[in-house]
C-alpha cells in the first residue's frame, strides 16, 4: 500500500486530489495547519490528518515519517513581496525531510516555463521550487501547467468574471498571449498517475489540454459556452501589470494581491514544448478534455452548487491562518443574500407542513398579485411562469417542479432548497429551514441567494432588492402565522386539506 502525503489539502488542487488518490488505493495523510478545515471535507474520515505548519521543520519531519509519495502543492502567492523567498525556504525544508525519511517520489505541480522569455516573478518562483525538489536526491516529477480550467480556480474565476461582467472592454496586450489551458480533471489524472513513475525519472513535464488559444480567444469561447453575446474588445498597449491587476481586482472576485502575479504571468507564452508525460501517464481513450468542454463542466459544477474546493479556501503557506476579509464566501464569485430569521410559536412539524405546501394552489403567502405579475413576465420571455403548479399539494421530493422553481434539496423535514427556473440574469435559490430553540419555540430561517451573470445580473439584484422586505418579509411572516394557526387547530387560509401530522 502506498502512503501519500498531500500538502495543500485545504487548497484548490490538493482538496480535489485526495478522493482520486483514495480511489486509486493510496493511504493518504494530510498536513494541515487548521485541522477543522480538513475535517469539513467529505474525505476527512478516510485520511490521517496531521496538524502542523509547513514552515516548521519539526512538523514537516513528523508528517514525512513512513511516507512513500509526497505531493507538494504549497503556494505562497499573494502573501507579500517576499513570497519567492518564502516558497524557496519551505521547498528546501520539505526536500531535506523527504530525503531523510526515504520518500520514494515527490510530485510537484508548478507552472509552465517558456524558454527564451523573461519570466514573471510568479513563474520564476515556480521554476525555483521545481529546481529545489529536483535537486533533493529524491526522484521528482514536476508537472508544469498553464491556465487550469475548473470551477473555483483563481485563473478560471478571473477569466469567467472578466468575460461575464464586461461585454465591452479595453484590454492590455497580454490578451494576445498564446496559452494551452488544461482541465482540472486532467491535472488530477496526471498527479495520481505520476506516483508510479519509475525511480530513474527525475524531470519536468509540460502538461496541457488539446487547445492552444490566446486569452482573448478564451474569453470569446467562454462567452459562447456560457450563452453570452460575443465580447467587444479594444486592445491598448498602455495598461501595466499593476494597473491590470487593480482592474482585475475590481471586476472579479480575485483580489489584486493574487491577480497581479497571475496577470504578470500572462505576458509569457505557456504552450507545451513536449508531451513526454504520456509515456508514463497515457491519455484516456476519449482524449484530453478540450477548452469548451472544460468550461461546460466547470459551469455545471457552479450551477449545481457542487464546487468542492476553491482558490480562496487555501491556507496559503507562509500566510496568516485567519481567513482574509476579501475571501468570497462562495465558489470564487459574487453571491448576493437576503437572510431572515423568525421565532414561531408552533412546533417544527407544523412549520414544516406549511413550508412543504407552498406554491401551486396554496400560493406563496406573500402579495399574490406580485407573484402573478412575476409569473406572467416570465411567461412572456419564454420561462415556465406559475402555470406548472406542483405535482402534489402535500409533499415535495427532489426534482419536483414547483411553479417557476424546482426542488433541489430537501432534508429530514427541516430544510428545503428551491432553484429558480424563471428567466433571470443569473442563478437564484430560495432556502427555507426549520430549527428548534430551548424555549420551546421554533426558528424559521429564510434565505434568498442570487449569483449574478454579467453587469445585468448585478443591476437586476439591486433593482429588486428594495422589494425583498415586502415580498420575503411578508412571506416569512405569513408562513409563520399559518403554522401557528395550524398548531392551534384553526383553519389555514388557502391551505388545502392540511392537518398537523402526529
């Protein structure tokens, strides 16, 4: 059995690497500064969690004992001007510990390094870390990738939000740089396969997908896949990396501290110069994932709220352990929220009965004319409107159509999530949750979520926001009052045939 130590397991790539390693039969150990972050993952009960700091030689040596394969996935990008020195020092510590512990192989994911070009500080640091590990005396595989396409990656989120939010833009020269993007699924496949390379392999490998595109072509193809109009672009030579990074920091969720090294790297051509890795990790029978398909997969993950890791979740090596105020609280992007909590003088059972009966003939307990008008507007633009009603007046199951919503999740008579299928410039959800208090009352938590698409999406949220107090406030109040009447055995207005369940 192979024991693999995964560093950076609470980060973007590391958190996604653990499950395929487990599926491949590896025993997995993770070194984490904050064990609670690792414990939040689905795979936590299948791995050995070792608390420790990557900057501590003692912690590193303790974690390395008995390890066969070290996955080095640490990164200090965005932690300050000295991140290059920080990365070199940490890499040297791991290299020494791996050699002393008799580790069989080191696998490192770095950046693609073009020959004959002046490297950005970010790529120079990636190259330097690779050199340190290759010179460790432990057989090392250095996988060099360009832009990784996957839900939640910093590079993908930068591409995504620049494209979605700016239908017309003035861009710097780096939009003409040639890039060979790669799907995160292929990155993970290469990482897992690299563990079994022969002991005489100690080298770099370029890895990339089947497409070579300019950044501008990536933006236009993203727009097409996402169903957005073609973007209008004017290229100018005067935007410096500093100005570009601040611009990216304003337009996208990626802060300028991380955007700057990413933007500076885009001046370099990142196209694979060889494909020798296929000798050791063959391509799948249906080939590598192309750019358009990778974007489709990433957007599906985002739309399904199934983003297992994101760039902002990483506990960056050499950085403070506290979360940054700039960290988005969703998968690398904007998520507007309207949250309300109310105590209800009724049992959780009565409140759930009312919640489970919303929509259809029972209505939405709030300003019926407004809901009717919203449904009519939706119908006029090709949406489902309110005519679909509901399958059953008494219960809901996942997948049920509910007027212009669909049931996305329901859990143990306490939680209901509805996903909007109405025509809106973004993605919308409505969550209703039931809880208990020590005083015998029931808490009713109501949350509306909206992920905007493009500038129109942001404008839409702020246009309807003033009405939330009327629509959602009265909806919560009226549902609570209906539950209290049901608790007392009184008739509930517009609620067809419900009795409190015993």
